[in-house]
């Protein structure tokens, strides 16, 4: 096994953990164990990202596997919690739309191979807040069900930061695209002059 494949293996493990989460959450009806699986999946994401960047173990397969595994797990958890009335639909829809949109944009960027997909601090913060909100919603499910106002107060920051991160990423990649167009135009002008 090549060491550079370790991040990809971790991404595959994260995809498999989606099915483990579903089994534990629905078949075993154990939300706390399901939460632990979700957090373990999040830890594999941190580790594979760290290893890939630190050792330059970045592969074309990894560029697809990593975000796909992340989005699949996060969307699966969201829909699962909604189906059991742990989180409201208004919390699920913005996250689902954001994850789907960023996944599509990511694939377009990777396919063009002109812009590197790089996580920014605001994206990482939004993900951390998302994980924290999911953990709180499961651990304090009964309390939040009895206190819907507190639940709203807890859910809103995660949604706001997720949408803010999405807008920031769109602005960032639009800027990079503009720089790319300007650079290619400059190169074409130089070639014409030669």
C-alpha cells in the first residue's frame, strides 16, 4: 500500500461509516452511538486532510472522494435527524442546499483543474459549528423538544454561518476565476506580440 493512499482510504472508511450510522440510528435506535460514529467520521476527515496537505498526498481521486464522503455523511445525518423530529426542516434545507451546491461547484472546479479547492477558515468554522449543533441536538433532544425557542436559538447560528461560508466561497472562487481569465488574456496578448 502506498502511503499517499492513506487519505483516500480514510475517505472510503468515512463513506462506509454512513451505512453504519444509518444502521445504528434506525435499526438499533441508538442516537448516542450514532452520534459517536458521526464524530469518528468527522475525525477521519480532519486526519485525512491533515495528512494530504502535510505530506502532499493529494490525488485526483482524493479530490473527489473527500468532499463526497463529507457531504454524504452530513446530509445523511441531517435527513435522519429530521425524520426522527430531532431537527426541524428549516434547519435541514439550507444545509442540504449548501452541501449540494458546494459539491457541484467543487466537481466543476476539479474538472477544470485550473483552481485548487482549498478549505478556508470560515468553512472550517461553519463545519465545526454544524458538528457541535448536531451533537447538542442529539444529547439534549428531550430538553430542546420541550423548549423550542432555545432550540431555535441554538440552530440559527449554524445555519447563518453555513450560508455565510457558502457566499464567501462563491466570492473567493469568482475572484480566482477572474484572475485566471486575466492571466490567460495576458498570455494570449504576449503570444500575439511575439
